[in-house]
């Protein structure tokens, strides 16, 4: 899946890029990120969506794109796109189990500063 670099930068840094639009930040436009990174992952509500984003998606993006954490906003073109790689599949709500979380933590530790 291809994703705008400014969206990834925003999620990783927690700062809004000047070219980021309200449409870029819509939950409906961020949901495909979850499926691209964790195929099969389910969550039930807005609260579940935010839990998944904070606990799994953002750390996975840190792992895949550590260079974005230090890149200034001025060094990103609004049209730039990055390819997202699958991290690990999930069988529905499996992400809530200790075993799945431990496997993910092993993956994420390798890339988080």
C-alpha cells in the first residue's frame, strides 16, 4: 500500500505537516493503514481504532520509517508517497492476547529509538 509521506510523518512525529489536510486525518482514510500493516485485525469502536493506532500502528511505522522522526517538515514534498509493508497478520481480535503482543514487541523494539 502506498501512503502519503506527510501522513506517515504526522503519525510518527505527532506534529501536523503544513500540507496535511483534514481529509488526510479522517479515520476512514487511516483505517486502510491498519489492514496494510496487520491484515485481519479487527477493532470495534472509535476507542478501539485509537487503541490500535497508538499501540500497534504508530510503533510499526516507527520501525519501518525511523528517518521520518528526524526529518523536518520542509524536507517532505506533499506529493511524496511511501510503500507500507505488512508487519504481521492478526486473526480478528488476536491483538488483544499476550502472545500476539509479545511477538509484536519483539518486532517493534528493533526499530524504536
